[in-house]
């Protein structure tokens, strides 16, 4: 069909001749003969939680967005008044215009019905669907052998995927920080000898700082079954960190694959204990763990009998580069179909049954409120405005990028940022948390300027960029009430004043853990979201 249309168009061009010279200017309307490609929000190093090699900053969710425009038309030359020369020039002009018409037709066909496309002509294939791996791991709380009464005895009834992911993010950062100064033995309770040996091969700088995990991908999950003795999870990390030496610093982008194992008999700890690194067996302070053994309970604790242990570390990529704060990257994934869990609506209905005030409209308003607070804080390079609404891990990522822009003398600005649509993608409910993932479609002007002279070094002041991301809100299981859109402490009602640790400065309540209201815990890019 495309070929026949192109041939027909060429025939029309031959008849109309100079008529095709009246193609409108490329700026006359978006998509009208010009190519618009949004820059990649390249996920989570600037404001999100996924990473990409396309951006040296891992993948900045709200990074210095810029655009590339290429003219999609070409104008022919003028003809002279000579006899044969004029005829030859006219023929050449007709042929050139015909070819241009075919190219324009093919480009327009490839773009489909959207005048403003945010993907390249050769869009990346949809990500390999691995959401089932996260779901499979979450089944630790539901599968297990039959008891004497015939009922299922869950392997780990209090397992929480939210807490597990918080744990692995923190463990990755702590392990690399411990490489600095050769302190890996302080985390020996969660590392095997083989893992420590692999980490030593990366070197032993004086310090490792600014560890930012851009993305964590589930590669495999094994052993989640009634009669299994061991659970194995392979994760791929993409991250940035800076190594410090006596007289120099070096920033790195890395991709690593970690194998974590745990006996199915091990049980999850409460949120308070899960976020604190202490003896996995007796709960003694971390200082009691020397190498693989706790001096307090006199037990070797890195066996997987008590908690997750890293048994393999493989370095997949390691490149010398710091955060990319300027330049142009390419938006990807916006036109991909939404990755939606088949039971999302069913679980949302169950949540609404337990808490009638957690309506879709109320959740949307809460997310929009957080969205705008983040935009304002981001443009001002001020963390206090966003801190009350972000989980610890996500906040640390935002803080890193705010500081990176400030130190570089740059400011990333998003003007007229607004959400255009939301789509329910996933709802998770476990012993400790409810989590709702929404695909957020938004648009804004997105550009980066130098503090010194206001010069735009990335993005555009005049054209908005559309994008989409998957945002996950979490709230403590059992918390009830209408999601707030007010700047006040959800515990004591005082005006919001939250310290860096996430505590209200008036009542000391920790308001960023989801204990009182919904907080944003993850931002994942549409091209890499797994479900």
C-alpha cells in the first residue's frame, strides 16, 4: 500500500511540476514535513529510578531535556529561459521534487496519526516483559507447603516487595561506599567470599561517594515454590558513583549483576528493622559483625539462613563518565502500550473497599500535588520542597542531582509542567504496604541554563516536550483517610517542616515512610518499566 501511494504521488508530482515547490515551511505546524523528536528523560538519575547508557548520568528522569529538529522539506532551484537547458532543468526539478515527495510520504506514514511524536523513526522494541518476576518473588508471602489442616503455610507471610527493593538499593550503595578504605568486611554479614573478591577487583579507592542507583532490573527469580529450600534472585543494577583518591576524583557509570540468595525458612523483618543494618540473627549493632560472624551471638550470619546474602557480583559495564547535565538526548517509549497488571483494577477495588476515601480521583490529586511540588523544588534546586513527599531512596537520588546541577553552575527548568493523563498500571498489597503504580503522561518546557549568563545549554524555551513515566505511590497498610493536598504535617497538623531524614521538626514523626499518607517511592521510565 505504501509503495502504490508513493508511485501515485510521484505521478502527481510529474504532472504538477512546480506546484510542489509550495510545500509549507516546516515550522508551519508540528509534524508538517518536519521531524520532532523529544529528548530522553533518560530515567532516574535526575529525578527518577531507572538508568541508561544513553545518558552519562544514568538516566535522568527530568534531566536537561532538549530536542532535535530536522527540516523535512527541500526546495527546488529556479529554471533559466534557455530552450534545451530550461527543459533539462525543469525535468531535473520535477524528478527531485518527486523524490522529496516520496520521502515526505514515507516519513509521514511512519509517524502514524500523531503529529507530535516523541519517539524516533526506528523506535526501540517494547521492553522484555519481566513484571512476572517481581510478582513471582512477591509470592513468597503466599506460597508454601500445606499444614496439618490442609491450609497453605506461606514461606514468608510478611514478605514485602517494597521493603525488599528498598533493601537492595541501600545494600548496593553501602557496599560500594564500603569499598572506599577497604571496609567491605563491615558488611560481611550480607556478602559471600566470592562477592567480596569480585568487589576487590574493582579497586580500593580512599572513598566512594555519591552512589546513585538509576535502575534495578529483575533478571531471574528461582525457588519460590512450596517445597523449595532456597530462593535465588538475579538483579541488574545501573548506577553512578564517584571514587576519591589522594589528589583526584573519578566518576563512573556502572552496570553490575548481583545474585542474592536466602533460605525459604528465613523470615522478613519489620520495616524498622529491615531498613537498619544490624546482625541478621540477633539484631546486635552492625559493629558487632566482624567479617561473616557476629561477636554478640557468635554466629556466622552470611549463609542466607537469616537474611539475603550476595553470592555473586559480576561487573558488566564500567565507564569513566560523570553526570550529563547538558546536551540533547532522545525521548523514548512514550508511544509504547501501557504495561498493566491484569489484577490492578481488582486490587484497587479491594483497597477502596478497605478505605473508601482512597478513590482514584483522590489518588490522582495527591500525585498531581506531589508532581507540582517536585517541579517547583527542582527548578529552585531546593530539596526541602520535595522532601515530605518522597521515600528515602528516591529523595537521595533527587538530592544528588540537585547538588550536581548546583556545583556545575546550571539550572534545569521545567515550565508549564502539567499532567495530561494517568493510567492505572499496578496495585500491590502486602503485610506492610499498599502500592499504586500509575503511568503518568505529562508535558512541559524543559531546558537547562547557565547561572553565569542564562545561556540555554540544553532543551528549548519554546517547545514543550511530552513524555510518560511510571510513578509508584506507597502507603502503610492499614492507614486510612483522604490523601492530602495540603502543606502540613500529616501527624501533628503543623506547617510542613521536614528535615533531611524525613522527620517533622515539630513532632518528630517520620512522615516520609508512608506511615501517614501516600509518598512517592519510585519513578520508572516507560521504555524500561517491567511491571
